[in-house]
């Protein structure tokens, strides 16, 4: 077992939501997105209710699909714009569900 392996832990029900929490969340999401695009894996633990975890997964998956469409088709392509709208809806749902601002806009 590799002792250098860091587990990404995301708590979707923190005691306080401040700049430090949001900054850490942004960094953790960057790690997850890089891993998703790199084809690797990183041990991840996400804490929260099933509904908050589902809204997080929906927003993260839509973030990935939007980035892929943007890269493949460009900013003005209807497929990219459609993915952007789905992402915006998923982010709104995540923010409403958790009270946490999505770090990428």
C-alpha cells in the first residue's frame, strides 16, 4: 500500500461555510476533475446525506460533460450551450440543497 496516497475527503454538511472551506472545496474538486480527465483514480470520501451527495455527483458530472463539450465543440456550439444549461441547473440544485456555493462559475 502506498502511504503517500492522499484521500480526498469532502464534507457536504460542514459546521461552517467560510472562505477556507470554499477554497478547500475548490481544490478538492480540481483534483477530482483532473483525475476524471486523466483516467486515473483517487480515493475519495464524500460525507453528507444521500440527497446532498446525489446533488454533488450531478453537479460534478455535469461540470465534466460541459468541459468535454467545450473542448470538443467550442463555446458557441449548441451542444456546449445545452451542457452549460444542464450544468447551471445542477449547480442551482446543489446550492439550494446544501447552502454551499459551487466554486466554479
